[in-house]
C-alpha cells in the first residue's frame, strides 16, 4: 500500500535506466490497483512488465471492492501476487483461497506469483520447512507450470525488518521447495518453475542471495520504491546472468 500518481516518475526513471540493456533478466513492477492501468500504459515501450498485488478468484459478480484477474489483465497486468503473508495475516487468507486465486490467475492468462513463508515463532520452533511445505502443497494451482506459476519464499519475519535468513537457511528452504515441486509436477516442470526469495532484499545482499542454489530471482519490497535502489538490485542480477 505505497504509491500515488507521483510514483510514476520512479517507474519512468527505472525504465530510462534499463533502456538499451541487453541482459536477459525479467523486471516487473506490481503497483497498487489504482496505478496499474496508467503504469502499464506508461511502460508499454520499456523492458518492465506490470503485475498486480492481489485478485479475487471469481471472473465477475457481486464482490464490491474486489478485482478479478480478468479485470487486472484488461488493465495491463501480466501477473498477480497471491498468498502474500500480509494477505494471509491481515485478511485471514487460507491455503484453499490462495490456491483458488492462483488458479483464477492462470485461467485469466496471468502468471501467479505464489508467496509462502514462515513466521518468526515458527522458525524458532523448528517448523519452517513444515510450514513452507504445507503452504506450497495447499496453495499450488492444479495446472501449475513454468509458464504460469512462480513461487516466492518470503520468511514473514524478514519482510521490511532489514533482517534476512542466513544463506544456509535460504538454501535449505529453497531446496525443499524444489524437491517438492519436482515430486508434484515431475520433470522438467518441477525443476523449471522459478523460485524467488523475498524479505529485505537490497543491493548490498542481492549478490549473495542470487548465488544460492535454487534462488531464481527476488521479490523486492521497500527497495523497489525508488528507481536507483531497485536498479542496484537489478544490476546485480544482470551481472550474474
């Protein structure tokens, strides 16, 4: 819940920084719904894709205040985040609803960026892997494929706090996710789905995080609000690619 129309200048600045770049790194901005259409139009000729932050599982109907993935797609979105920890916590979203939203995104031709992650209490209790595995099993859309599904591991306690897990912790969770995807979806789909890391990602730690096995990108929070900060992260990933 950040960004008014003035934030479009940051999107334009980022597009200018990326202009002429040759690296094969996907870049996406997921603004509030109020900015989605105008940002998509603003970035039409850029290297930046546009996504949404949430959706309703139904195509249409009496759901005042909600937005269907079809409406998001019509507004210019190519992806939508589902199951973010703040939706799970603030709105009590369960795995079954997250799965329905992810399947709705696929139905509408959008990619579902499916978020999973443990709380600090769950991490301290040694339940992190169990929680992540359970959320993935309960939230993964039935037709998940590398073309329509991206997994984002975000330890809840690391979001916006400046804290990050150790490299070994991230490697362990991402390896668990990869094994589970391969078990459920088989080869080659399970090994090709991108698994992102999120939670206080910034320019100073992006290189270390990218180097971890099975980390295929980043879901960036606060550091994406300013073009220079986000570009610093993108540059790290571009150099590694």
